[in-house]
C-alpha cells in the first residue's frame, strides 16, 4: 500500500484526527514521517522517539478498543514553506461515555518533503483548569 501524498497541512492533520477517531493504525502511520527522529508524547507518558516506538504506542492505544472523538479549537499556527507548527486545544470525548474530560493542549509539527506534508511530532498534555486564561505573570512575548 503506497502512502497518500498530503498536499496541505490541513489534509495531513485531518487524516491524523480521522485515523485517531477510527483507531486505524495503518491510516495513522500514513500521516507520520518515516524519519527516525519523529517524536510523540501522549498525555502523562514519557517521550517516544523513533518511528517504531511511535507506531507501537498507537498500536497499544488502539488495541484497547476505545474510540475517541476529537474536536480541535483555538488554533495557533506558525508556518513557512517546509515546516508548520499547529498548537490546538483538543476536546476529547470517549465514545459511549457521558463524562466530558478536561481538554488537552496539543502541538503537531509537520514537515514538507517529496511525499507532501508529514507529521514529525505530536505532543499532547492535559490543559490547566482554564486553558484559555493567561497565566498570572506570564510574559506576553513568546520566543
């Protein structure tokens, strides 16, 4: 099976969240770059480096049978011709549960290569109680 060519970051990100919602490991891995330097950090877990470790983490997550629905909001985008960084608030719900868990803050980093846009890093972590409020005393300039 050949990998699809994602001609835009929007296509790649839509494919990522679609694969997540369907618990589809093969579809998930089509979004990831095949470089060994890929990084994934799931909420409250250690950093995973390398395609084999990233693939195994998604395999384990999907093997549990839990279906997740993810809606993103509050997109912050930094981009150039070869690299795009998306920082989003993820609103994750578990299929069949009424409880609405707190949102996650996620950063997705994409790079453009010969096969289009690919994910090279996904980092998700629990948001503070009010993820939209600026932290007290936080600087207004980010570097």
